[in-house]
C-alpha cells in the first residue's frame, strides 16, 4: 500500500480525484489500495449473495466500490455495507453520508492494518452497528457489535462454525458459505 503524505487531506480534496481512483481517505491520508485478489472477490461474492437473499425488503446491500463518508477526513470503500430501509436517506448520488448499519471488510496484506486499526476505530466512533472482519488467510470471521459507542466481539468462527448477525436478526453465515 502506498501512502501519499504531503499534507492532511479532507473530503473536498478526495472528491477532486477522478472517478475510480484507487484511493481511500483514512484520517486525512490518501491511501492507495490495489485491486483485490480473485479469492477476495470470490469471498465477497459469496457474502453478497447470501446477504442480499436475506435482506430483500429490509434495506439496501451495496458492495465495493462505493464511498462512505464519515466526518471530514474519512472516505472509505468497504467491501460491503448494509443500510436499513429506515436510514436510506444517507445514500446520495455520490456516496453514503454517515455510518452504514453493517460494514464488512475482507482483509488483504495491503489493507489489514487499516481495517483492523484505523477504520475499526472510526466505524466504532461514528456508530456503525455491526462490523465484520473476514480473514481469508485463516478462514475466519470476527463480528463486532457496537454497544454504547464501543465495539465488542460478539461472534467468531475460524475453520468451521457460523456467525449470526444482530443487525440482520436471523441471518447466519457459516464458514462454508463464505470460504467455499
């Protein structure tokens, strides 16, 4: 991952980038992110397929790339987000303005630090209700739920097992569903 560090940037600077530019704005730094691996995209496709089947009529499921704006110095492109029908006003023509109800990030060598550390804290602070971290290296899923402004680990599966969403009550995904 390449960091462009001349100065602190903001959303206004970020919006000057050409459409499709491979950057995210993380705490005022423009971070270049390479294209995901084929395995990453297969895992994402498996998750999107299961979640979309479950969420019909409940809200909107969107997968990357889509800009999620949180404050003035953070513009992320999570792998997948879900926004309830009641909160769809945060979806605008040029991105999502505010915290999605559910965010899913699939780790890669170039993004893991940001997903686990920096983005984790920002998602927590801005009120994302549920955050899933998918690790293709260990075939594992960690599910964090936001309670009173802090994430707590409420589900974990590695190698086998399942996780159950609290935002999408009744949605259960097994390791086999994701890492086929």
